C-alpha cells in the first residue's frame, strides 16, 4: 500500500506540473512608453515574452521633439542609450538585464568613439554584442541599437 500511495503521489504531482505549464503559455506583451520616441515605422518599442524583452532598434531621437539629439555620434549615442534605458525601465528591466546588443553605425571609423560612450552604460559584464557598418539608418541617424534583455 505504501508503494501504491507513493506512485499515486508522483502521478498527481506530475499531472499538476504538466497542467500548470499548459495553463501558463508565454504571452506576448507590447511595451510602450512616452519616455522614448514613438515608433518611426510600423513596429512596437518592445515586446516581452515571459522573462525576455526584445527591444526594437532605437536611434538618438529626443522623445519630446522627435529630432536627433545632435549631428554628432556622441550626442546621438547618449540619446540612443537613454532611449533604450527608458524602454527597458517601462517593462521593469534595467541595463544590467541586457544580454545582447546589436549596433549599427553609419561609419565604422566611429567604433572607438562609440565604445567610450557605450562602456558608460555597461560598465560591468557587458552584453554580447555585434557592431556593423550600414549604408543608412532611419532619419539619417549615425547609430541605431537594438537589445534583448532577460530577468
């Protein structure tokens, strides 16, 4: 009888675990904040699925004016990273939760200058990253950054 009770308990526990997984599918949540620029095209600022947040590419637009923060890489990079931070915070994430970044520069000669600013926002344990030069970024920005974060 003791073996049968243990078997029933294991079966019941296994059934509860399976049922819970079926009842809690990963839902897609749209993240939107006024603290970052509204979308330039047809996309969401970010989408959260479970504990993962996928941010669309951000450029150096000032949210209030929807104009680039300046003509130079430095001002645009700071504003871009501030926009990334604002979207992360709207979803309850921080820069420390970022696990991957994809960076698009309009000129790879700006790589060193970009890194000097980037490290201010990721001073420890920076995320995995790719940096590529592209021929053009929306609104002729100098930099675009998209990230993924996990809690």
